[in-house]
């Protein structure tokens, strides 16, 4: 049941602890979200409305984070959580291979994010992924692709978006795992389309959910997609484009103290709010770039992670404990008054990336 907003609910964060403790708290929150979702992870916990329904998209890409957390810290019950989520995803897949959003509409992006999870399990836990389902998901995405590499059919609001680079990268890896060159090529077509959206100052067109300035969350999706594609292909154009963007964003973050919730196309901040899932993604990609020889990103990654650790919720209420609000302040524009499950996932990713970087 939801509860009325109280000061304790709004300010339940604590002092930073060891990274392993933060990871364990985050997994504890995900366990509660999965219990509520009966196998899938509940979309979010809202302070007024309570738990939302289980969300296929993010259930899919939570899987690699859980697996890596368990491999690093031997978290009790994590393997069971992964198996339950994998079974649940199989149960909600459409016969044609696609997956729907919470409104029941087939979505390319949602299916692509589930593909990320299945790609990981196909390599690390092949007993949990049916190859036929895996291939149908990838081929369904390919069937929706436009000749220029973008996605419009079954895309958000029927418009091509550059943050679908995350889908392109998932296709590239799926094609390699499945031994299907045409799937890999579809992924490359999407990333080439994404490269064509970059402006001279590094910003990408069509990064937002709507016509307004994009949130940091979808801005970093583009970086993740390009770097995932680079990991698979070693195509230097993908790395160069990601770096051109992150260099400009890092300069903005230095000016603003931390990357802010939304940015205009000249990298000026819209407001002083923080989009906490996006901040977690930024921290993880900073550590990733540092590992790729870009040592200047280590310090901004540490600053972002310190801010996230201070804001992770520490509470006697299991609906909050280990979670991370969508915005700081909690009434900010992004996921107002809610703890989204993907913010917790990206916090785990950032913590794991930080311990790797040490």
C-alpha cells in the first residue's frame, strides 16, 4: 500500500558506506520490487500510488547487473532472482518475438533492452535463454527497421530517436552470439544512423522523449550504445563520436558541479535538478572511459558516485531501502516522487565499474 509523503520518506538517504554495502542494499530493493512483480521487476515505487506493474523492458537489462553483482560479491539469492526474471520474460514475449510496454503496445526499444539481458545470459547462463526466443526477438526488431537504419515503426511516438543506439548495439552482439550476420548488420546500420545525428558541438539530435530538451538518462543511453558498439566492432568512429559528446558534457558538468537533469543543444543546463538514473549512468561511463585510456574521466566519475551514494535510500521500510529516487529533489521533473527500478540497476552498474577501476 502507498503511504502519505513524510519527511522521513523524502530524506531517508544516509552516509556513504563501502561499495559492496551499497550494492547489497540495491539488490535488496530489487528483490522487493521483484516480489511485488511476481517474477518481473516492478516498474517503480511511487510515494503516493505505491508499486507499479512489472516492467519487461527494464527486467531484461537488470539481469546482467544482477549477474555481475553476484559474481563480484556472492549475493545470497541473486541467482534465484535471475532465474525467476528470465522465466517471467519468456512468459510475456509476444509470439512474433517482440515485447510490449506497460500499455500493451509492441516496442522496439523495450525489446532491444530485453535483448541486452538475453545476450548476457546466452553467454553466461545459456540454460536460462531459449535460442529460438532470443533469435525471434532480434529478428522482430530487424523487421521494424527503416532503410536508413532508424526505427519508426513501434518506436516511441512513432519517431526515430538517437538513444535507440542501445538497440543497435544489442543487435550487433545478438548477431554475433546467434551467428546471424544480417542481425549484426542491422545493428550497425542503426549506429551509423546515430552517428549522422551528431552536431558539430557533439550534441545528438533526437535524444529526448519529446520535443523538449533531453534528460541525462537518454543522453547517456546514446553513449552506452556507441561504446557497446565499439566494444563489439572496434569501429573507431563510434568511440570518437562518444568521446566528442562526453567531452562537451564533462565540461558542462564541471561548470555545473554535477551533470544536471536536462540539457539544451548548446550544453546549457535547463535547471538545477538532478536526474539520478542518468547520473548513475554517467558515473559508470566515466569509469568505462577511464578504463579505455581516458584517465581524465576518473575524477568526474568519483564525484558522481559520491553524490549517488549519499542519495541512496537507507530506511526501515523495504519499499524504500536501497532505492534511488528518480530526481533530486524528489519532486523534480524526472520520475517525480518515485523510485524507478532502472535507477537502482544503473547505481549497481556504477558501483561495479568503480570497484573495477580501483
